[in-house]
C-alpha cells in the first residue's frame, strides 16, 4: 500500500472536523499535538511589561547598544 505522512498546522476549532475526515479515510497513527510555544498578543505584551517592571536586569544604554550591534 502506498502511504503518505501528513503534517499540518490547524486552528484548534478545526480539529474535530479534521479528526472526522481522517477517520473516514481510515487513517492510522493519528496524533494531535498542541504547540505550547505560541502565545497570544496579550500574553506576549504582558510578558514584556513584567520584564520591564523587573529590577533583576539593569543595563545601560551603551551596554545595550554594544550588545545589539556586535557582530
């Protein structure tokens, strides 16, 4: 039998539909993984705000420029 491995990124709301389609095709070894590395815009900016409020890392403007412009 000729087989093909499929990998795709889909929205969470589409998962039940895709699951039903794959069942109709009698697909084997079907797995779904959620990507935990992705975050919403709100989560991203709240993380930045927390880092800005933090006093753990203080860096001068010159140090920042040196760090960012080094090759």
